[in-house]
C-alpha cells in the first residue's frame, strides 16, 4: 500500500511499488544521501523498498508505503 499527500492510498504489488518508488526518485532533484552511492534509480528504489517505509520528497512532503496481506474471506 502506498500513501501520497493529497492522493490517498493505493494498493500495489511489490513490482508496482518498485516502479512507483523509481518515479518518485526520478522526480527528485537529488536522491537522499544514503542512496547516492547506488548506481541507478532502480537500485535506489530496491534499497528503499527493502529498508524503509517513507521518502521525503521535499521538506514537509513525504510519501509512505508498507506491506499488507490480503486474504480471501473465510469460506470463500
């Protein structure tokens, strides 16, 4: 699930979340310092997906993501 300011929440697969994170990073003037040593936006997005749950796009404006487990209803 991803949460965007003014955009509500969206349920995405892990692969879709990775693409979403890449787009967020590409829109930034510069990636966060701890990601700058990674060679590509794809690697930066993978690191974020594995190790974080929030990215500050600019001061006071962040996006968040987290994993949710969807299970079918009982008896279905």
